[in-house]
C-alpha cells in the first residue's frame, strides 16, 4: 500500500510508541496504523481473550509484553526498558454486561490500571505525551436528546460505565497534581489528554455481547442471532474514525501544544446515531444471510440513548470523521464476510481505503 509515513505531519515516523491493550480490537488496529507510519511500537496487554482475534491475524511483528496492567512493578519495568515517547492507554475491561458479572475485576482494571499507567509514566524520563482512552459511557447519562460535552458530569449506572467515569477523574487528577500545565516545560515535560469515543465497529472484533461480533458469528454458523434492545441508539462509527482522532491528539501533544492536554470527544454526526435494528438491516445489504430475532427476556440495564457533542474536536483540533454510515457498515460487513468465506483479512485494504477517503476530503491530518 502507499506509504503512510507523512500522515499527522510525520509525527510518528521513528517514534517509540507504547500501546497498552494492543491485543484488543482497537489496540490492534492502532498498532497496525502505527506500524504503517514507521513507528517503533511496543504493546503491553494480556493475551488475546478470543479465538480468532484480530491481533494474531495481523501478525504485526511488534514488540509485545504480555502482562497485567494491574501489575505496577511490571508495567514500570516495561516502560523503563522500552523508553517510549508517547503512550496510548487502551488496556481495559471493555464490556458492559461482563462488568455485572465481574465488577471487582472491572473496577481494578479500568481504574487502577489507569492509575498504574500514569504513575509509571510519572517516573519515566522518556515519556512526553499520554493519551488515555476511556469511553462515551463515562458520562452521567440522563438519556437526553442532545450530546454530552467534555465538561459534563462523569457518572455510570453499571460497573463498566462507572469505572470509565472514574478513569477520567483519575486522569484529570494526575494532570492537575503531577503534570500541571502551569509548570509544563519547567518542572515536568509530560502532556496528558483523554479521549472518549462512541460505539466502535469494524472487522476483527470477536468480543462477547457486542452487536456486530454476535451477528457475524451467528451468520457464519448459519443461525439467527438473538438481539436485545433493538430500539437502543448509539453513535456508531468505524474503528478507524476515533483512532484518527487519538492520533491527531497525540500529534499535538508531541508538538508540545499544552492547550490540547484536555478531554476530547470523538464521535460521528447525529445522522449516524442509529438504532440496533437499523444497523443490522444495513449489514444485511452486504451479507444477506444475516438473520435475527428479538430477545424479549430480562437483561441487565443498558442505556437506550447516548450521544456525544464533538464540537470541540471539530473547532479546536479540526478533526472530522471520514465515513458516512453506509461506508462504515459496508467496510465492516465485507471484512467479516471475506474472513468467513475466503479466510482472508482485509485490514490493510480497509486502512488504505480510509486514508484515501480522508485525503479526498483534505482532512488536516493528511496534509
């Protein structure tokens, strides 16, 4: 594919980049993009927890430390050994329904994992920038019709959402206490930002209790998938959309732009805030074999309505999404259909297609 090293002003070419959670869905996509931009990447995470999984399929050939983010001593040692310049923190327990079954592990991983990461970076001479990835579910969700802005209150009904709200509070506390902007460049040299994204889909996700993986797995096994909460709406976006935001934010931090060391939302336009049933219907256009039935049983609470206001990212970062909804569903559906029918992965092709589409729109990170 065409060289990507000049994207984001060439900021990642030759840079040492640590990605926690690199064996997960979003982390593996981020590492792929980083590798194609010429970064020297190391991952820190547990082994992939599904088979198949995107990380193993990609065969990235990057440095990898398989360890628990809750182990501060091991995390510190890995960071000292690798000496990264920028850290993207994605390691987490990422599932709402699993958090009801494993609340202690969820809180430990998502809150203390963030504490450990920031503490390790505090004692690392090499680190210049940290981007902590949380979730749109960090907000105290009132299920109102307008999007949440970065200054809105943190909250969380379920353990997962609450843990992500806490992770944001931890990040803000560390920034204020140990990486204050008032003394940046004098008493410390680290800029810390956080990023909140909506529901992310794309090829290579096999996590349990997620809509698209459940649909694709059921279809590959020639069975109908049970769908809960068909009317629930989410800000659906292709995985590469928020990653472009994280990378643009990381670029600004590496450039020493302290005004960007804040919290940021990265989500689609309001027109992409679609119901679960609408998403399945869209996926059926590319894979007509998809069949579903509505599950009317009792389930743990999940929000019915959640929207993000991304005006800040549009105005200050000049970040915009690339795909419309049909592009997102087309690329995602085709990825899984190709995998299951031809045993091939199209992740590199998807990345190249996304970058070309962004270049056609002359988005700031492509110039």
